[in-house]
């Protein structure tokens, strides 16, 4: 992905943050694809609130992370600290090929 295609700041549809199912003048209905910029503190607060809710209702092992690339090691550390053992990454091509052939 080109750097110009990446989001420079977090964004959310405001109904997700406010947990409101109704239309909002700025972003439209939830799921409409219209977003507003939010601060990093608001974005991280939203992630923390949702993970806390999942852990409270279902236990931390109800959260899972499937990652790819070098950033995954940081997120897997976060998930370990959160209490979830559920994180994985796809096998490399060579490892998958060996496993399919019964070599690995």
C-alpha cells in the first residue's frame, strides 16, 4: 500500500463512538462509510473500552488477533498482557509448502 493511501490520523463514524444507532449530520448512518477524524487519545480510548467490555462479558480469551508482518509482535505482546492466548500469523509460503508435503 502506498504511503499516500494510508490514514494519517484515526477516524470513526461518530455513531460508533457514541454508540448511537441514529443518523448523524457529520457522518451519516452507522456503516455508511462516512467518517470523521478523531484524536489518537479518543481512538485508543475506544479500543480500550471495547476490549474491557469483551473481557468483562466473555473473558479476555474471547478476543483474538490474526496478524501479518513485523508489527504483529507488538500487538501479540499487547494481547498477552490483556490475557488472551489467541493470536496467530499465517505461515510463510515455504513453511506451508513443507507442511502440505508432510516434510515440515
